[in-house]
C-alpha cells in the first residue's frame, strides 16, 4: 500500500481557503484570498520541491480540482515536481463525472469503497 502524504496550507487559526490568490475561492464572501503569497519563503519552495520530486498522484475534492484544472493545464512549465499535469488526479465529487484534464479519475459513491477498489 502506498503512503498518503498530506500537504496543506493552513493558518494557525484554521483557514485553508484560497491561499494562492485573491480570486482563487471567494465563496461565502471570503475576502482574504492570496493570504499565503506574502509569506512564501525559500524554505517552503525547498520543502515542496523535495516532497514533489518523485512522481505523485493527487486526491482532490471537486472544488479544489476545479481551481487546479482552470490553471495547471496551461501552466505546465510551472508545475511542481515531475509535473502536476502528469499526476493522476483522483477527484471526490458527487456531481462532476468527467473532465478533459488528462489522467483525471472521478470517485463516485462511497469514497472508501472506491479507494478499496483502486488498491485491488
């Protein structure tokens, strides 16, 4: 069985919404998009480079998948590690069932059951 490694950007008070940019996710009237950008340092770049150096897959919710899919396919040269576009994207969604972004796999129904099937 493979390891599941979680890389999350989260503030000390528990905010994870829209770290990348002001328009990334304004749902619920969230006005603080891009909160992470002013605090990026070389240390974070090194950690991400190390964690994403080897081939990897992604487990994404529908909303995060939509944000990634609207950006990464046309920004391959900026992708982390060997390439976020080359990673298999496992997407948990009750509504989204397909997308043109290559290597996107949509998990339907009970997610735990779908993950069990993938391991067989």
